[in-house]
């Protein structure tokens, strides 16, 4: 066996050791980068539905507030007139229809549609509040 053969084997081992020593930090760095990218993507995906959740929650809160005001209006009107008002009953039925629609389509509805519904409900509640103020004034003015 020639003397150079031992040197060739030795240099091949040294090169293999260099590649292995160099590859380990590179592999760790690549793993860290991939892990950061995966965490970033997971965070972004979870944040994508956040505006919808906020809009949905605000809509449900507005619906609850309107329903509460409608029940108050119904009891106030019944106290004055002695019978149930058809307008309040119709409004409560409409609230039920909206809640059913939300149950069926709320998770896929565009955020803009949810916000429009909330604005509509807020406007209806403001009108009910005005009517209740008028009822209260009439009540306090009556002997």
C-alpha cells in the first residue's frame, strides 16, 4: 500500500468530519428558522378570525341589550294600556329571526354584514329608548 493511500484516507476522514461539524449548526439553524415560521403562520391564522369574533360578540351584546329594552318596553306598555303591544311583539319575533340567522350563518358571514346588523340593532334600541322616555313622560304627567 503506497504511503499516499493513508494520507488520502486520512484527508477523506478530515473532510467528512468538517462536513459533519459544519452541518450540525446549519441543521439546528434551519430547524429554528422552520420552527419560527411555523409559529408565525399559526399566530397569523389564529388572528385572522379575530375581527369576526369581535364583530360577532359585539352583535350578540347589542342583540341582548335590544331584547332587554324590548322586554322593558313591553312591560311598560302593558302597565299603561293593560294589554300587549303588537309592535313590541313583532320586534321580539324579528330578534328571534335574527338570532336564528346568526346561529346558521354567523360563523361564515362577512364581518361587514355582522357590523351592519349590529348598527341596525343599535339604532332600533335607540328608537325604543326614545319611546320609553316618551312613555315615562306621559306617565309622570298623568294624574
